[in-house]
C-alpha cells in the first residue's frame, strides 16, 4: 500500500490533497514517535552511592591561635561525578551557635576550599566543611581550634 499516493483520494473537506497526507500520517506518526521515545530514554539507571571526599588541610585539629588572628580554611573536596554544594560552618564550640555560614556551588568534580575569618576573644571554634553531590550524597570533615 502506498501511503503517499493521492490519485484515488476522495476529499473529506475543502482541504483536498493536503488533508489526505495528514490523514495518512496518522499511521506513520506513532511509529516515528516510538522510535524517538526509545532513542531519548535511558537504557540504564546509574546509581551513585559514593560519598564526596572532604579534606581540611588548614587549620589543624586542636591548633591554638591568638585573638584577632586570621584563620585560613583550606582544603580539597572531590566527588566521583559532580559536587553541587560546599558549605563551611564556623561555630562557637562551647555554645554550638553558628557564627559564619559559607555556601559555594562548584558544579565540578573537584573544589579547592580557601576561606578565612578573624578570631575573637573568648571563643573556641568548630569548623565543619560539608560537601554534597548530585545524588544527595553528603560527607563532612571537622576541626576544632582554640583561641588564647
């Protein structure tokens, strides 16, 4: 059967031959739609259960600083796919009060952390670095510092 042959067509409306082509396309369109859907669908689901890696290189845990010193927080964060969020939480170690909350959205597999803050008298700090990936996997690393 030739779907494109129109010489034996009896028009159903004033659209004539053009209507015939569209009428006959109803047989072909589902076939092409099925091919397109199959081509666009994912054949396998990739499950990411691997946690990001968080390494704080500075400051060292239990390191002692003076009042008014600049604390440089450095580290490396990585993921097997992509880091979507990096957080650095700096809190009062005695009260648990969050003092500084830093958010970054790297969008890459690796991120070099480089942040800083000034110390204040009477506060010992807890520095927690958190990494999240595309699959909501989360990992963290923590150091505590003392201020004299």
